C-alpha cells in the first residue's frame, strides 16, 4: 500500500492564505477611499504553464534596485513609527525602501463577486509572483474576474495600483482541490511598477542546501491576523493592510514535491516570498502556499511552500 502524504494522515490542510474578507460592495467602498484609482477594469487572460513560452522567464532571475531608491536591511528601517520590538516574533513591514518596496498585496474579485487578498512580489518590471490559488478558486476551478496589485502597502497607504492583464499558472486545480506543489502563478501587470519599486531575484537552490541552512531565511506576508493586538494601537487600517516580517525561518524538510517550513503564516500570506540573502542580494528561494492544522487542537503543525525549481520546470515544459 502506498504511503499517504504527511498532510493527509492526522490533520487538516488549508490554503494559507486567501483571506476572503469582503463582498463586492465592500470592496468597491474600499476602492473609493484609495489614493490612486485604476483607469480601467481588466479581465485577466489566463494562460497555463504549458502555453507560457511567450513569457520568456527562464533561469534564475536577478534582483533590480532602481536608481535613486534607497535600500534597507531591516523592514522597519526609516519607518518604525516608534513601534517597540520584542512584542511578537513578527514585526510590521513599515519601510518604503528596497527590497520591501517590491512586496505587495494581491487583491482579487472572484467569479461570485467576493473579494479576497494574498501576497505577491515583483520579480520583473511588470511581473508578480504569487500562488495559483490566489487567482483560481481551488474548490470550483473558477477564475478571478479582476486582480489588482498594490506594491508596498503600509497601513492601507500606497502610491500605485496596477491591474493584472495576464496570468500564467502552474495548476488550475481541475484534478483536485487539494494543495498542489504546482500552486504558483505569475501575474503580468499593465504598468512597469518594477522600474519604480524594484524587484527581487529568484533562485532555485537544492532542497538539501535549503534544509541545511537553518534559520537563514526571512518571510513577508500580508497575513490576515497581523498587525495583531500587540501592534494595533500603532495602525488604523486593521489586519491584512500591513505586511508582517519574520526572520530566522527554516526550511525543515521536503516531501512529495513540497518544501515544509516554519515561518508564521495565516490567511492573506499565500504567495508570500521566503527570502535568502545571497551575496548580499535578496532572492526568493521558496513560495509560501499552505498550512496544516491538527484536527483536534486547531494548532498549526507545518507550512508548505512551492519550490522555485518547480516553477522553472513548469515554464520550460512547453
């Protein structure tokens, strides 16, 4: 008898990240309060990885810092707001500097008119890396009807919005609604935001190398449980509108095509980058996509991530 995957044995599996928080009507009211409004409404074109040859995104991507944009090693450098450290294992991402500028909030509208959000990262001038389940409903297979990208959102404040014109995806979940090691998507924007905000590199490292380097990575995500109660007095927009940063994360294992990691995740953090500093530059080395919880206690047991090599193979398979 074949061995069951670890995530089917004793606990429930959840997509770590879509936070379905608002209906269409509520979403529209949020848009009315934003600083910048999109001039059009684009229905994205969806393209499977088998047809993604036109994307021309092969090999390891290199990071880019725009001329004149400052960089910062810490996510709260230059924007700490007097927030103390040590009150949580995560801290708010309040910096407008690179590489934090390249990470943003993916906000979509489902086929049923509901709103949700995930996390995404600029990896080229007009390309954002996130999860497939952030653009395709795993339970119904229905595609999102509208997707926006807000770079560097802090307490619901941002300068730009881009609409997604095309989506290149690794899975459409038609075979199963369960978490997939191909749960990735690359979003093509209608604006070259990477020229202003920069973009991160992405690199495929062997699983053995990732596992060997314990507490060497950091994670950023627009989690729906953050800012938590300890930080709420420093923010006005509520959870999900300021990203959390956690350092000293680890890739703990590989199983059935997934990487398992110990970074703190919650709804909204799907598509968040697990990042390593390689020769001083930020590279995405894995993509957060799900979590497992104990059925009896509800406690998190482990988190799942997509391998960068899986994304590269998907793009090169056509």
